[in-house]
C-alpha cells in the first residue's frame, strides 16, 4: 500500500512539474496522470483485500502505458518502453508461474507488434530524439519502481523464512519434550512392580507389557503382542462392568476382574485403565493389582501417564 500511494504521488508530482515547466500537454506527457491513476487504483484494491487483482492491474497498466507511449511518440525506442520490463518484474514477484508465463508471452508479442509498427511507419507520432531532464526522470522513476518491488519481495521472503524457522524450532522443541516424556515413561513402565500393558486405542491390539505382567499372568511378552486382551479375562458380569466403564470414560476406577493365566488358572485381580488420545492412534494403558494390595501402586501407574500425555 505504501508503494501504491508513492506511485500515485510520483505520477501526480511529475504532471504538476511538467505544467510548471511549460511542457506541452501532449498525449505522451499525459502518461504521468495514468501512472497516478494506477497507483490510486492499486491502493484501493489493496485496501479492499483484492490482492490478486493488484498484480494484474500493474501488468496491464504498465504494458498499456508502454504501448501508448510508443504510439504517440512515434518509435519503439521511446524511453517508456522500459515499462514492459517493469511489468515483467511485477509479474515475476506477485504472480504464479502460469501468470508469469502468460505475461512473458504477452510482453514478447507486444514488443514484436510495436517493433513491426515502427518499421512499417504506421505509428501516429513523429519521434524527436531529444534528451532532457524528463528522460532522466522517467528512467530514474522506473529504476526506483523496480528497486521498491525487489525490496518488497525480499522483505516478504525474509518474513516467510523467519516464520518457517520459528515453526520448525517450535516443532523440534515439542518433539524433544515428547521424546523425553516417552523415555521417562518407558523407564518407569519397565521397572514398575505393578503389572501394566499398553494397547492401541483404535484396534485394541496389545503393544507392550512389562515384566510384572509376565510374572502375574504367566504370559511372555511375545505371546500377547498384537493380540486383543479378551483371552486374558473371564467374561462374567464383572468384566462387562469394567468394559462398559472403559468405553465411556477416559480413566476408569479400579474394578474386580478374574484373569486367566497362561496355564488356565483363574486369578482374582483388580484392574483400571486410562486412554491417551493421539493425533493418529491413541494409547490405552491398563494396570492390574492383586486384591488387598496397597493403593501405593496408583502413583506408579498414573504419574507416568500424565507426564507422557502432557508431552
């Protein structure tokens, strides 16, 4: 927006200077007013958030001004032919690859048409190759316009890189915190005297068990991996109550249940379960204890879960 109103001010200022200096109000000299209109319209489009239209407006106006100046000046060698290059710069910075391709084709075709018209002598004006301060002013304004667009592009790229770096750093920190939490949970999980097994919340498959689980139920880790836990329990009313509580709550209370050991023996146990939702597949972590065992096993089970969940 700052570049737009500066362009409008430049065009209007050049028009006023021409009038003060007594430059004849020819069609070619009136191009400064067209430049002011282009800047004003760009500001309005940016103000109303029509961002895509601004780039096309610049291309159309700059190409049109170059063609009009060539027509009225009488030669393709007018200094304003550099506006085609400015249009190309604007297209390269603000438009997509396809937009740049179409703009390049249009620029080549327009330049070819103007060159043919100059060679055929069909242009309206009679060229006067007289260099004045207006020539220098036009070239300087073009250079300033290109420099401003390049500065804007570099600023946008720098901001995008800084945002990308900030997001990557935050992502890395989050991943590191999660990995530290998982490592702590893994150590506590392995060393805990409480029988614990971990399942996929989506499929119910057992993903891991600790040594205390192997000792209480008699199953080795490899025997229960990737299996659902239904074969571990007697499916009576107590199991149904626990299953209902587990489906409806993220964390269950302790429930009495009858476990089935590896040799078929029935083992009276108490069981509680907690679900940890993940972005792809959450975990369900279940702890067991023998009836009458101290509730001191609860912190061993739940504290690692809360740390892992936070991570």
